[in-house]
C-alpha cells in the first residue's frame, strides 16, 4: 500500500491551483469554455 | 497549518488508502464541491497529471473512480472518462452520495457503477446558464438564469395541450403562436438552438460510452442503449430527478449496491473532504463562482 505522505495531498492540490492560474493567465483571464465559445462565433 | 486541520488531510489519505487496500486497486478521487464546483475541460490535464504520477506511461488493468459531483460540461465528462479508459482496461465507479448529470455521463464510460446506500444518479438532460456579462457580480439568485431543456419540452407539450382543449370544444385557435413567441422572447432564439445542439451532442457521447464500455459485451445492446438514452436524455421529468439503484437497474445499467462497509467508508471520505473544504484546505475559489475540485489518485504498492 502507498505510504501516507503528509504533504503530498496538499502539494497535489496546490499544483492544481497553480496549473489553473497559469492557464487562466495565458487565456487573458477567461476560461477555456469562454474562449471556445468566442472562437466559434467567428467561424464563417 | 494548524495541527487539527493538517489532521483532516491525513485522515483523508488514511481512509482512501484503506479503501484502496480493501479493493486491491488504485482509487482516483474526483470530488467536486456542491456549491460552485463543476466538471470542466481543464480537469483533464490535472487528472492526467495524477495518472502519470502514479502509473507513468504504463497502462493498468483496473482502477476505481470515486466521484461526487452535481455535474458540469458533458464535453468534459466524455473526455475525462475516455482519457481514464485509455490508461485503465477495467474501470469501476464508486458513488457514495451522488453523481448527477455530467457525473452520470462519466459513469456510462465505466464497467460497473457501485452505489452507496441511498446514492443516486440523475438524468443527463441539458441545463444551460444563459449568458450574462456581469455574472461575477451576481452572488444571489444565481439559479434564476438557468433553464432546463426539459422545461422547454414540457412547455411545448403544454402549448399542444391548450390548443387541443380549445379545438375539442369546437373552436379554432392560434393560441400556440402567442405562447411560442413568448417562450422564444423569454429564453432567446439562439439559446433554444444551442439547447438542442447540446442535447444532440450529449446523446452522441452517451451512445459511444455505453456502447464501447458499460454495455460492450451485451447482446442486442443497441436496443438497450436507445432505451437508456430515451429515458435519461429525453423522458425523465426533471434535471433533479433522482435515479436510485432500482431505477438504474430497470434501465439496465450495470449497477450494484456497495457492501455496507464500503458505502460507509466512501461516505465518510466525502464528509472528510467537505470538512477539509470548509477549513479552507482544499477546493479553493478561483473568481467568485468557480471552486476547484479535489483530485488525488491513491495507488496500491506494486509487488
């Protein structure tokens, strides 16, 4: 069985937070869903 | 971090590892906060990080998913479960309390659903938030801008019913024009169009998942799949309709009740996660209306 690593769960959740922040930053503060919707409205 | 709070995370890990040990397979916990948590496309890369952390580039024979969600994007649900399937040959899903809507769609992509005592799934009818540019500023009554597609279906039934009553009384009427115009005015023509488009997509996802995974070995599966989709996507009366073990069994989904011990443990795990969230340890807010999920894969030690 995997050993209990006190900090691992905390670290994983922190990484999720950092990943999302990074993505939001790259998308100019918008969610992926918002950007897809915006892109789709421009299809001709 | 205060000791008592740190203890919650340890208790979460200990309980999850206990479930892992009893079930003898890895346990992927997908916990979405009930308030402001939702399944979104960005979840896939975080789930992938967890799968890679534990399994590297290898595939595994089987895995359990433990899920708790009120729903979210059907596109995300479809892609999350497809991604998990690309790594695990057999997938079982544990639902301690509920996996509604997009959570139910994820269940369709597994081999078996194990429901906790009084746990439930829900229809996968579409519920869309209508667009509002100031959505971050609206803190209260935020359900007011949500509409269920089934409500539109029922309204159209109501219009037909009204017309029939009047015509049965020997009168002529164009009442339906006024009623339908009013509906389009309230919801918006574009919104109605996207409702129907989303429903077709959801139906398509459900067909693929049921056919390729949950019902893959069932003879005559096409008929069963058509029936499940008809009920889950079109017929059940409301998004909030609860599909318990008995209804799920009637629908011919591959479903079992969890043994009581497993049910108790998985429910306790969800309660601990809620406690950790309330203490600000997990599921941080990003903006005013979106809260992060908790993901963690607990793996059995390789022999």
